[in-house]
C-alpha cells in the first residue's frame, strides 16, 4: 500500500470529508496516527498482546503479518576493548534492528590434532544476572553446545550486543535473524523513485495496513471523544 492511499482510507474511516463534521486532521497528524498504529500493530503481533493472544510464529497468520520486516544479517566485524567480559566481543547491530528472532555464531578452534575446525553453534541470550550465575558453573559455560549473548547498549551511535565464546575459540561470524523497524509513515518524505511525495510503498503487507488503518482510526476517534469509538474497536476485533 502507498502512503497516499493510507491517508485516504484513514480520512474515510473517521468520516473526514469537507462536507462532514470530523476534525480536519493535518497531513502530519495523519502521519503520526498511522505511524503510531503501525508500531502498535507490530508490538501486538510480535509479542502476543492482541485479542487472540498469539505471538509471532504461533500461527500462519502471525507469520504472514510480519514476514516482510524479518531480515538476516551475517556480521563479521567485532570490537574488543577493556569493557569486554572474558572471551567477549562486541557486535554492532543493524541500524534497523528491533528484536532478535534467532542467533548463531560461526567459530573456529583447533582440535586435538591441531587441525583448525569451523563450527556453527547456537547463542543463548542471557541477562547479566544469568551470566553471573552460569559463568561460574563449569557445566554451563560456553562450549560447542553454545555461546552467550549479553545486552550492552549503544556506543558509536549503534546498539551493540556482547558475544561470549568458549575459551580458545575465535569468533568468525555472528548470524542474526531479526525483526526490523519499518520506516515511519511520512507523506512528505516517502518518495518513490520518481520523487513524487506520498507515493512510496510502505514496509508491511497491504492486508496488514487494513488493520493498521483501523487502529489509527480507533485512536483518532478516541482522541476526539467520538461516540463511534466503541464501534471502531468492535470492527477491529472482527478483522483481526
């Protein structure tokens, strides 16, 4: 769906025409309602905060809802400094990163015959409290069964994770499948290749925007205290 079409459907949804009585929403206000609704839609579908309590990949519907914003990244550049945990290296996440779906690492090591072996192993996402407990347990430390991944924060304007590998292993590649942040809906800025404002295609599938527009309409009607707010909520339940 293109941005112009989403604006039109939003205005129809709140009965906005020059001859009717709904508020005259500015373009920037419609952009904001649609962008906020897009965020709400993703959070609901990814984490189960919806009428059906179904999260990503629980049903084919949930897979279909968000499959257009799932990306892969294979990262082989790492940072080591004084802030690292033992055997840890920082990895910069993609600029559009939102939420990790699966994580693996390729590592290399020398076996008992001094041969270099390369293996792809799982990564376990831990909190720092969990790390403190597990790293002191010889049966839970990083091994060929898996490494650790810790949250870290931002530096050099990018969000980073810290990857902890087994002792004596070299980190080669971090393999990340993730949910990305879609572009904000901005009618003036979203240009197609010809440079026409409002004519770019938005990131999610068309059928998702039917629900997103309904969410935006519900929110707008709630803000103007319209008596149609409850009607809009019931219609949203039906299409969801």
